[in-house]
C-alpha cells in the first residue's frame, strides 16, 4: 500500500453482550428460543436456577437446575457473574459462558430479571440492555394465569414487583414490545437491534 492510500482495515467490530430482561411473564424465554432459531453467530447463556423445571424444560439446555446447596457452592466459588433471589428461587448467570464466548468473537445473549440487568451493567458497561414488555397489562396477566404455576398470592407479588421494575426502564437501551401471537416480530426487533449495534462506533476497536 502506498503512503497515499487510506487503510480501512483498522476498525474491527467487537462482539456484543446482549442482555434480555423484563418482568416475569413478558416472554423472555420465547424471545431467546426465537433467537436460537436464527442463523446468527451468538451464544445464549444458560441460566442456573433452583426452581423446579417446567413442562418440556431440559437441564443443561434451557436452564441448569441446581439444588439450593449446589447453587450456593457455585456461588462461593465465584461461578456467577450475577446472581439473585427471584421470587424465592436462586438464579445466576455463569461467568465463564460470557467470557469464553466473547473471547471467541461470538455475540453473547443472557436473560435476567431487572435487578440482574443492573448488576450486569455495572460489570459490563458496554452491554446492550433490552427490556421486553407485553402488548398490554391484560395480555400479561393472562399469560401468568395460563402458566398455572403461581398461586393467587404469587400473582399479587408479581404484579407489585412488575410495577416497580417498569419504573427502572431508564436503565435500558431499548424496549421491545411482545404482544400475544407476535413473537416473530419481537424476535425480528431484537435481531434489528443487534445489527444496529454492530454498526455503532462504540463497539469497535482500533488496532
């Protein structure tokens, strides 16, 4: 290359850490499943939890299902980048899954509740935080009742917590609406965010 030429090979995009969050029942898991079906170079972090598996969930694929003692042992070993008590269950994001995937050049996607998103923002300031919301309160409440996994007291607790979590929307970079029957549109919106973020200068490294 002559001294008069300009090299545009100096700007290299960095892998993204995408955090999918939102209150219980907004469809975070559905969005994650949709992303897995897209032809994207990303790694979806498997969350650890002490709650019982729901119908169709597979250990090591959908979640790592630990007993409370197993979870606390991993916690003491520093296994989690983020962990919290969520509706009486323990949940955590394995640190090695984030760091190994980012080091390999893949985008990383993790699903967490709102307090988990706040913790991950502190540890990974460049993370892209996406808040999933339902089409309406009625849709959201019907989703919770259709699951059949919550008692009346549990439902009241989730409504109260959702009211507080929505107030923290300013923590997030994007909001994606996930109305009933439109999961593909919601996944499309998340994919569009990922593509947009890859074009942002802030996610590029000058060699």
